[in-house]
């Protein structure tokens, strides 16, 4: 299931349906994070942490949506 979610997450980003670059709130926080390091070169581990957090949020939302859809069908 996790591999399918990762593939769906990547597809959503590639097709610009999940677009962090055009979200003003996300960009404000990302810019603040980049400013911590000289030249804005965020360490790869920190960038990976942000990417992992984004995926986990997407996966949680997807699973919640699936549970809600099941609840609506049975309710």
C-alpha cells in the first residue's frame, strides 16, 4: 500500500495537482527554513525531512478520505 501511495503522491506532484511551489503559506515557511543556512543551501537531510513530512501528510489525508468514503457508503 505504501508504494502505491508514494506513486500516487509523485503523480499528483508531477501533474501539478499537488503544487507546493504555488502555495503562499508553504513558500513563506520554506523561505524561512532556507534563510537559516548561508546561501539558502539547505542540508540534504533537512530537505529530505520536509519531503517526508509532505508525503506523510498526503498519505494521512488519503487514508482519512478513504475511511470517510467507506463510512459514508455504510452509513
